[in-house]
C-alpha cells in the first residue's frame, strides 16, 4: 500500500477550515491550504479559494506577506512548518489557522501513545508481567504532548527482576518494589482517562503502539492470567510500524531505530525505556503528520 498523502500524486490535500473573525462584516470564509510539488521536488503553500465561501483577499494577502520566502521550502521539512506557524501566530492569525498550515486534520482528537516494558529473561519467562506503564496524550490537531501518565508496576508472579531485564530496560528492582499492582494501575489509568476527558463519547481517541504486542498480546494475556477485565478503549489501536510502512513504503525491521533513521530524527533517551519509547513514537508521528500523513486504526476488532 502506498503513502496516504493526498488524492492525487504530487500534492498533499489540506481540508478547508474557517478562521474566526470578531466582525461578521469581515467576510472571512473557508480557506484551503495545499502543498503542491513542483518539478524540482520542492513544495509551496498554495492558498485556494473554495466555492462560494471565499477567503478574504485581504487576509490572504496578509498571509502571503507574513510567510514571504517561507512559502517555498524543501518537502516535509518540520522547521518550515514550525516557522510558518510561529510567523502567522505572531501576526495575529488565529491558532487554528496557524496550526492548519502545518498539519492536515487527523481523524482523532487525541492519540494515546503507549509502550509497555515487561519482565523478561533468556530464555523467556512465563508469564511476562508489565513493569512500566506509560501513556502520552498527543493532541491530534497540534501533535503536541498535552498530558502524561507514567507508573511502574509491581510484578507478582516473578517479583524479582532478572539481570537481563534490568540491562535491557534500565529498570532496577527498587523502581518496582512497593509499586501498585497491575489492577491498581489500570484503575488509575481509568481515573486519568476520565480526568483528561477521554471517556467523553464525543471525544475520539485511540492508542498508538510500536507493534501489536502491547495491546494484542501483553495486556490481554496478563489480564486473562490475573482474571482482570480489559477496558474497551484498549481494544483498538494504531500500530506505528504499519503506519510508517504505509507512509514511507518500507517496513521498519528494527522498529523505532529504523523509523528515526528513515525520517532523519535523533533517537530520544534510552532504547527500551517505556517512557522514552513513547516520546520517540510521538516524535515520529508528529513528523509524519507534518508530511501530511493521516493516521488510521490498524488493529482488527476483537
């Protein structure tokens, strides 16, 4: 499957949006911003009037003057989007307009980036138990992190971490001793979800993981072993590896390392630290969103 970057080769489609005005007489209408690829492989922002609801020619002229030379830039360069957003915001354009120059709207209000770390050894121990439970709440409009849930979990079947596990994850015994059980952590996740407004039926959110293991194997497997229910919001997710392969046309065999390399991103923190892996996932998602990629659910219904 090829990149989902637009309806036609050579451009990325940005749906229309409305820039609010204090005066009804100002005539601000719907404004569509679209990246158009030229023959040299560079992109420009092409403001387009859409139908009867037309963008104010005065505001359009202002936007062009504000962006100036930044109307042209190498394709998919995040610095360009950031500069454009800041320049528009600094000149009194609404935050919604500034953000939309940088990002096409996503299908979800929020992405919940999750990456478990679990007990492990060579050969593998059974059952594995979650020992780190991080979630980043990523705003689907700005792709910025708005809130963090992060707890360590006390394993009960194999309470003593193996040297292999500590070397791999960086989690030492003192970090899990005396911590809440998985059942208690899941209760706190639910409380956090409610506090963040994520349980509101009008708010669309979805979990994002690097692979299917976290929510297809690890969480349901441990919950089954412990006789715990799995909340419905854990039953649909986006596998970032699949999203990346759709966008870039190649499979990231080495997960986050390959995705960071493919997007020319610096790796954040320590590999196999759950919270650091979440930050890398969020950074990769933001970069793909800058390039116009629209994230979709990849998991199949349970």
